[in-house]
């Protein structure tokens, strides 16, 4: 019986050490990894991927098992929109252009979070955001782009009171 008790105590101690180690390594977002880059706002230069000519910067980069995790945090309490995911993918592709091997993204709002595993190749990742990138370039160049009003998105838009196309009014 004493041998059994000693074995049980040893297993319990090992479990406590493993649990403590895991909790110590994860941060306030629950990410098990090491923070390696932070967007400090306007002072922080965006990443650039020269091959695909995209700029972007995630909010955070973590070194995790399997590569780098890019985090895009939205302060709103609403859902995650497709545009949030496209923005995070663009930031990941941009960071890859500066030698950060981003393999996953986390898009997080006050009420939701979504992890997405990215394609290994930059080309495949760019294909996922190419249509949005083309629209953004057209808008930047002053070209007319299609308006895609969505009631949930329009309700939280800062321009909804001045927009003729708003679906939230």
C-alpha cells in the first residue's frame, strides 16, 4: 500500500508541475508561445511582401509550435467578419515577406475568436485574398468599387450616418 501511495503522490506531483508549466507559458490571450513582435501603433512600420506588393501588420506575433501565430484583435464585442480574416491573412503574408514564417492566424473580438491554419505557400495564401486586394488597390487609386452593405457591419460603422449605401439605417 505504501508503494501505491508513493506512486500516486509522484504522479500527482508530476501533473502539478506540468500544469504549472503550461499555465506559466500561456499569456492573457491563452496563447502557448513566446511573444516576438507587437504593433505599437503609428510608430510601427508595416511589413511588406515585395512579391505580392502587400503591406500589413498584425497586432501581435507569437513563436509557437509549428511556426509563428499572427493575432488580429478587434476591440468590438461583435462577431468576426470576413474582412477581419482577409486583413489578418494579408498581415500574415506581409510578415512572411519580412521572414516571419506565419503558419496560423488568430482573429479575436470581445465575444469571438477564430484560429485559421494558413496554406504553406505564399502563392496559395495570396490567392485566398487576391480579389480583396484587387478591390483595395482600385479604391486606393480612386476607382469606383462595388458597395457591399451588410446590416450587421453597417450598424457598427463610423461612417453609417454619412453613407448613402448603408444597410444599417
